[in-house]
């Protein structure tokens, strides 16, 4: 087996992920103008527009933008470090699964703040509890992405945001669970076996067991 059979380039979301849409709905009102910065193929912009928001997608990748426009999303080819928008152009700016991919995230955060009126909403994969997963012979799938250049535990994201903003908070979400036969009493060895069988789709009757690990970090910046 070659390295490139294990590690692979990540791809933009082809559909909006429910918890992230709920995250936006918590901090934005229908009719709000939203910039989906680094929005890829426009999956989130499309779903937010469908729900009554006014969302624009901005990305550098022209191939992604063509797919975004095919969804009917207003889409702009822009470098996130040098946005062609006036100050305070949008109620909310989204950075969903973006800053883990780019080395110059400080400049991107500053630009996001410049064009936002109310909030910047950020999501990144959570690396806080990777040791817990390691104990179970598991890892986060985002550790296998060749285009992930930054990795954030909760304290890392808090430290980054504290460099740029006075009013922010970071929360963890989406507990990782697996499914197993309810007749099985889980020991560490048995849990590892079940996780292996899960990956092979060999488990039988299912019940959910939590690993005490959260998959995603959510950052909220209040613009004042």
C-alpha cells in the first residue's frame, strides 16, 4: 500500500451539514447578508439562501465556483486575504472548514472582521482529544488530509482568536459515537475490536456508544 492510498486531498462539501446550518441560524436572522468565505462549491450558500438568508460565496478555485454558480449562488473569485468588498458589507462572515487549510490565516481573519457587521462564524476540525482516540487505536479522519496544514485543539483556536479579537468564544460539538451490539459489555480491547468491525461493516444489531470526543470546534466572534 502506498502513502497516497492512505493520505488524500480533501474536497469541498457537496452538501450542507446540518449542525453547521443550525450554527448559522443561532447567530443570524433570515434576510441577513452573509459572506461564505472559502465556500467552495456553494453547498452552504445554497442551503442558507433556501432558508431565507442572502448568502454570497467567495472562493479562489474557479472550478468550485462554476459548480457554485450552477446551484444559482452568487459567486465571486477572490483571495480571502484581499476581499473586494467595502467595510461592514455583511452581517455575518462564515469561515467553515477554511483556516485549517491556509498558512496565512491571520490576514484572512482580519479581512473577515473588516467586512463583517455582526459576527464571524468559524468551524474547524477538533484535534483536542486525539489522545483519547489513540487509546482506542483510532484517529480523526482529518489527520489524513494532505491539504490540512493547521491543526487546532480548543485552546489553540482560542489563542489564535485572542490575538485578533476581544469578544469571542469557542465551543466543541458533535460527540463521536460508534454502534455496537447491546449484549457486549465494552472493555478497551473489545471496543477496539468493535471499532474495527464497524469499519468493515460487520457489526450486527446496533446501539450507540460515546467515546467522549467531539469532532468539531465552533468559533464565534462578535464584531463591535
